[in-house]
C-alpha cells in the first residue's frame, strides 16, 4: 500500500486573515501601535497630544489630539486597508508625512479593540467608529471635542500567538516611552504629555528644540549640550549631543530623525559610534539627538511597514556628514563647551563629625573678603605658615593633603578661563582650580597630560605618510574571494597607513609591510580583522576601522601614557596653570586615552549636597 500524495489547493486568504498577517508586520508590539497613532496625530496638525498607556500598552492605549479631525465618511475609510489622505505622489518619491501606507488603523483594528471618536472643527457633533478583531461597526454620532481620540484595548486579543510573546509590562512600557520621546523630539512645537499606568512620565509644552532636547535626553543644564550643525551637498545635519562624560550602557539614549521622521537606522547609529570611539570608554554609548535633512528623492522610506528603516542614495555622504559634524563638536578643549563632568555625591550612610576645635586662620585663605569678590587664585610664599605645618588633616584613609604655594606678589583671575585658575595640588596627583562662578575643578594630572600627549602624537602620525616597516618574509593570507577583493580595492588607502598589499591569486593576499608603530604585530590577524570589517561595512574608511585605527590608537595611547606626567609628581603653580590652559586648547581633552574623565566640576549645588545643606 502506497501513500497517496495530496496536492495542496491554491486559495485566496480571507480579508480578516490578510489583515491579521499585516498587523504582525506593522504592529509587532504595543509601542509600534502607539507610534502609528501619534504619527497620525502629528500629520493631522495637532498642537497638543495626550498619551496614556496601561500595562505596557497591552491592556489600554489612549491617544487624544486637537488636530483636524475626521468626518463620518473619512472614519469609514480610515479603518480600511490602503486608504490614506497623505500620499500626493503615487510614485513614492516625495513622501513628506510620517504616515502614508494606510495600514496602521486597520492592522490595529484586526488585532485589538479599536474605538475612534473624531470631530472636525465647526461640526455639530463628533462621530465614533469601532473595530473589534477586524469586524467594523458603522459610524455613529456622539459627544466629543474637536480633534480625535483613539482608544485601543486588549491588544492582540484576536491574535493570541502574538500576545503570548509580549514581554513584561515594564519592558513594553519602556519601548513605548522611547518611541514617544523620539516623536516628541521630532516635533518640539507640539505639546506632549505621556502617562504610564497613571504616572506622568513627561508633560512638555511647545518649546524651543534646545529645551525639548535637554528635557528628553535627561540633561539638567541645556547649556551643557553640544549643538550640531553641518552640511554636505544638499544634506544638512542639526541636533544636540552630550559630551563623552555622559553615557549609557545601551544605545537607548540615541535619537535619530531623517526629514523629521524618527528612525532606527544602523548606518546612522554606526556613524555616531565611530565619532565617539576615541573619547568614550569601551562598552559605553553616547547620548545624542541628530536630525538629518535629505532631499526627498535621495532617501527611500518605503523599506519596511514600520517605516523606521530607510535607504540613502548617498550612504557614504550621510555617514561622512554625521561623523564629521560630531567629531568637530567633540573636538573642543576641556571646559570650553558641552556637558561639564560633574561630581554628584550621594547621601552618605555614615557621616564623620570631627571634634570641635577653636576656629583659627590656617593661611589657606584670606581672613576677610569683600562681598561679590570674584574668585581668585592667590599665590602665597613657598614655605607655608607655621600654623599650616602644625595642622593635622583628619581623614579615614589617613591620606595627607599636600599644598604648594608660590610668591604672593600676584593674583591670577580665573574669570577668563573655563577651567579656572590653579590653587593647589592634592596628593601630588590632582590639581585644584577655582572658576569664575565659584565652582571647584579637580583635574587628574596624569590623565589630562596623557590626552595632551596622545593628541600631539596622533597629529604627528596624521600629518604625513605613516612610516612603514618592511617584512623580511612577506605574509600570505587566504581570505574568501569577496573579502580579498574588498581589501585589494583599498590597497592605495592601506598604503597611506603603512600597509602594502597585493593580490597573490584567488583569495590570497600578500602583505609586504606594516606600520612601524605596529612592529611585531601579526599581519595575518590584522588583515583578517580588516577584511571582516570592510566586508561588514564597505563604507568605512580605512582610518575608521577598529582593526587598524584601534590598534594604532592603542599604541599611541601606550606611548602617551608612558610619556606623560605621572601621578605623584609635584607641580609648580605655573606648571599647573599651563596644564589647564593646554587642556582648554586641546581637542578631546575632557577624557583620557582610555575614555575616562580627566576633570570633574564641583558646583555649589554639589557641595551643598555633599554637606547636606539643602
């Protein structure tokens, strides 16, 4: 007996099944549904948008706006697939609205319970339409304010398989909050209010982009943001970024807009990472909001139903614009502009109160100062007064406080210097300075000088061709043919950094020289890493690849570390002030070669928190 082969029958899927399949692409989680609803509100020219979610959005989502509203006939069309008022160019070239596919509302209605109440301005009443699991109920009149209110309940009740794979309410809620922050950053002229489980997360009025960015990026002081502005051909980049002292364990603090559309684009994310790679600790991620304006015919947003991915006609140009603009913004000296590293002490669990002693003048400061006297660095005599020598500083670690003074013939004002004027050296390692606003600056002298030396060495490296070291016996590396072709296509660029390669038949490459700085390195490991990186990112310049740039930078960092002022070395007042001035003039001096901060600022608020005076 043989099995009978049953031939499958080709059939058309039902409209309800089609809608549920489409819903899985458009609204893979509650945050995606919320994003689509708020984008519709922005396209409807809303001036204020209120958002409320419960249980991560799986139980309930409410979005209300004061936009244009919809008539009963428009409501009936809005919940049907591929009905939209936003596409004026059916060639899909000049798409200027956030939505355009006409899939969001029917997809949500196919997977959840959807209730829409809308009223156009001047109408006698509002109208309501309901959709439950793909079943559409006819519009009916009801009470309602001008604008539109959409309520989504029981997300994915009609597609239980999708609901089963939702994460916890906390995770889903965090995705929803991130999506709303992106949209709120994209439209600073629109008021936004987000409420999660009855708790107001943010409530922002219409405001300037700088204020909106500072609030939603979590920066306390808007003046601490680096303003971005750059152009390349017809492309323009604006936005705001935090300095390298502000970072996150994930990329959640990065927001990207293209023509006002929030996107999650790997090309832009990689560009941000490359721009920060020399100034941030490994494993940490910067905080930034970039807005890229591109001619509409040079970008394709119709790549994915979620519309968060796109393609650029000039990918290399977009990448170079982002990297170049961020690099210039980050290339300023320490303390000149941007987020100032700040020490924010937490409340101590145990507080040590030294025994009371009679007040006396220790010589560390003048006995009297007139009111409103600007901060100063007073130069005292080389030998400290006897009262200072006899004073014992009590500390749990029993570390000594060593202070150096010089001639008391001059008073140096700190008003003109971002890092202030030096007043002392502590533990022969840290420089204390005072700024014009009275803040206290602490500088790690070794870390700071390491960055200064690093930048000087790197400038020497990049000022001309890198000296190459010929290999006594050329190395032959076998690579997949595609990777070998990618490496050989960059042969001229590799030669400029001291790597001489040539084809050796098939996927083999002959390496004749390496950079002198990498003497002793494995040519095989270096070329394999380069090939992998160029294959994964064919837009990367040779100088940007971690395989080469990371190795060269590591060598420079080691040279800078060994050639810098060591911790424990006593500095004179002129040396300390010279180091501060050089830090202010040297690019990326806010962090050392390893991405750690070179200086911190203690403001009045920090000091009051430390001493519990607030």
